[in-house]
C-alpha cells in the first residue's frame, strides 16, 4: 500500500470516527476509544446508517474478550451493544471447540483472530435468534455486523438486571419457581431450538421482574455437535448444584436430563 493510500485511509478513519463520536455520550467517548479500532468504527457507522443503533450511552460490562454498552435504538428502545475485542491466543483456543463440530459453521474459515471474533458474534446472534423464535427467554437479537452484536437490553435506565448469583434468595417458593423457569428454558432450548447452552450457570442467568433470562449464548452448540450431550450434562450439573446449596431437593441428574430431552414430562420438587 502506497503512502498516499495510507494517508487517505487515515483521513477517512478520522472523518468517520468524528461522525460516530456524535452518537456517543461525550463522557463515555474517551473510555471506549481504545475499543473502537478502524474496523469497529466502520461497523458502528454502518449500524447507525442502517438505523439499528441511534446512540451509545454507557458501559454495562467490560471483559477481556468483549464489552457491552447500553444504547438506544431509533424508536427509543434500550439496546445492549456487545463489541467483541481481538481475542488472545488462549481465548481463541478455548472457543474453537464450540465452533469446530457445529454443522452450522463447517464452511467457515478461521484464518485470523479478527475473523474468528466476527464468527463468534454471528454465532451468538444465530443462537439468540433460534432460541428467541423457540420461546426461550433470551435477549431479543436485533442485528449483527462484523464484531458488533445488538440485542435487547435486560435492565432499566442503563442498569442491567442482576445475575442469579447476585440475588439473595431465601423464600422456598421463589427458589422453586426460578429453578423451574430455568429448566423449562433449557428444555425449550434443547427440544425446540435444538441447542445446548454449553456454559450455563448462576452467572449466565438474569432475574428481571418475573422473567428468568438466559444470557451469554455465543458458545451454545447444535445438538449434532459431538460434545452436545456432555455440555448438557455439565449445564444441568451446574444448575442442580447451585440450587441444592439453596436448599432445594432437585431430584437426580438423570431425572433432569430426561426432563430436558423429553423422556420425562414433569418435575416434582420438594423443599
């Protein structure tokens, strides 16, 4: 690439970044600027032009591999804007097991880390869409471009709903109700969406009003994935162990598996 081409690229980046900046709260811009590399700026610009995003308001959560922002849509609806960052070699190795073997992504070439993060974003969007359309309570997905996923914001006024892990539960009826709602969602996920979450725990469930909302579904795999059943057993073990600590008699792991896969029609719990 010639020097003139590089200068034109830099100039275009600065002009587009200036336009994007108008849609981000001023106090937030300096914080997010390190996340907004050239490709991400172009992606955000595209999402604004396509009227998927109207404004980015504030940080909801920040991790090593992604950051989530509270935003607004063109009709004033609350959005969660998830930006997947360039992953580390360790993270790349960790997520490949959820992509390789999934028949939906057999033709995808994972030649670069940036391409991998775009695939990871598309995978979460695809999983959310399948789950939402199957009746699973997950954040409603709106759009995805490259490494940016836009979905329903679970919370109010930029404050996310609490995770199951963060809520102190003492009422036996409430504990039983939450457990049953989680199990019904896992059953729908398996039987209707034909997916297994593959990382389900008290850290990936939100409590919002009367809803139990399943989140962080990027690693969810199709039932045809060679490790799907092993992932299901791990998911159910995690949930079972957590609710047993809360004092709920959660039946055997085999009973939970049979309920999810349809060999058992109901769960009868005691406290």
